[in-house]
C-alpha cells in the first residue's frame, strides 16, 4: 500500500551518512521519492552524487529533478564538514575549521537558491535546515555554534521571503544522534541518551505531511518536541533521552 508521501519528491543533501541518511530513510518509510538508501524502506531511491562546492554540479541535480519528476516538494539541507568535530577553544582550532563550517552554510544557501524557483512555480514546498541547539547554547566550538546560528537566521529569512509563495522554511534541532561519526568517538558521548538518525527522519516525514505546516514556518524546532506533538517514536519504540 502506498505511503502517505507516495507522491512526494524530496532531495536530501548529505544523505550518504549520518542524520542525512536517517532523514532519507524516514522519508522513504513514508513512501517518498528521495535518495537511494530509502529503497528498502518502501520509497523510491534515486542516487544523485554531487559536490556542493561546485555550483554547476548543484544546478545539474536540480535540473535532473525537474526533468525526471517535474517538481520538488521537499529540500533537506544537511551539509556538514567532512572532518571530525573537536571540542577545543577557537584559538586552538586550525583556521580551516571556520572555512569548513562556512562552506557547509554556503552549500545550503546554494541548494535553497536552486530549489526556490521550482517550489515558487508550483506554489508549494518545504525547505528544512538541519541545525542544532548550538545556535543558542555553548557545548562544542565557536565555528560550529556561529554557523548553526547563521543557519537558523537564514531559515527564518528565507521563510519570510517565500511565505507568500506557499513555501515553508524551518530549521530542526536534533539531540545527540548515533551517527557514524558519533559512534566512531563513542567514548566521548553517553550513547544511552542517543537517538537514531532515522528518528529525525520520522520527524521530517511528519512535518512533510502536516496540513498546518505553514504555521511553523521560520521557526527553529526541537525534534524531540515534534516527536511528542506527532506521537512519534524511535526505531525501538521509545523516545531518546534528549
């Protein structure tokens, strides 16, 4: 039986691993057409390799979506630095740490830039930025926190500019998530409190089918609060300790 998002076309950036992969799986669980990893969950998988530092490659992905599907309903901006993150004061970090975070922000802006005309044309759409409470709290490092704050502000401003076109934009704050990166440094985290990447994916899928979603546009939303609102659980049937 087709899922509730069977007619939904979604693009998840950074979907090869981590929370991006979990979001792709969560959307696929609801039947959406998205990245390849969702095929086993019931959705339709479409691979789209892309270097988001190259605007030509990014543009080509959106042209392919338009040519093959004629629409784009959901964009998930989930780019993050490739290097492992470190809890160190800013003067002890290499300067490139700033560049890596800033490049991820720029990539999210570019993806939104190419997605907007498709969504404006159809008079509907959803753009979600994967952010974190680091936008307002200190728990990691200065470049990470600064860029998360910028992500939330970017989402709020895009929401303002796209509201009259029927496009909703918001940012999401997952809690501690058992991504490949976190598991590789498990000694630094209390994994008993962690959620799975697909838990965030389930929250995204619930947002995508919320008929009153426009009322949330421009906001930064905690995934755990959305789970309680929509009655969601993680894969084991529980809620993570967030």
